[in-house]
C-alpha cells in the first residue's frame, strides 16, 4: 500500500505561483512513477503531469506546458508541482497519484491522494 498526501493548495491571483507537494509513505517511493491530475467543478478529471521513478522522464498536458514543472525528491519521498503564471482556468482540485510507469491516463494509476484545492482568481 502507498499513502499519498497532497499539500500546498490555496487561493491566489492570476499570474501568481504555487508549489504543490505530495508526500508518500508505504511502499518504496523511489520505485514508483508519480503523476498529477486535476478536476474542476463539473468537469472530468484531467492529466496534468507525470514523472518517472528516476525523474528522467516527464510529461505535461499542453495546457500547462512551460508554466508547470514536476519534480521529485526520492530521499524525502516527496513529489512537487511548481505552478507559475497561474490562470483562472487552472482552478481545480489537484490530485497526486502513484503507479508503475509515467502514464498520462488516470485509470492506470494504483494509488491516489485526497486532493488539494487550487483557486485562481482573475
């Protein structure tokens, strides 16, 4: 089992930055790929970013490319999402997930956190 806990969400203005964290416990964090997904009210969950266990492979949704940066610190069992130039359309609950490979499809992840709310005002 893997337990995931997100933190770092909040209310910010358009153009601001936030850094989300996902702390993992349980199975060996360093062997798992990790991902970020988000879900806005009335919308389906969507892929944001993913990172391989080594950190070498990263992928981003087109909507966040060049604004968001995913990273991980295996020594701290923590993954991060640095979000810059935030837009109102980034408003959503952000979830971290863990799985066997850096998939872009949520259904392929085995473990999920409870989510952290990000609200961007215009």
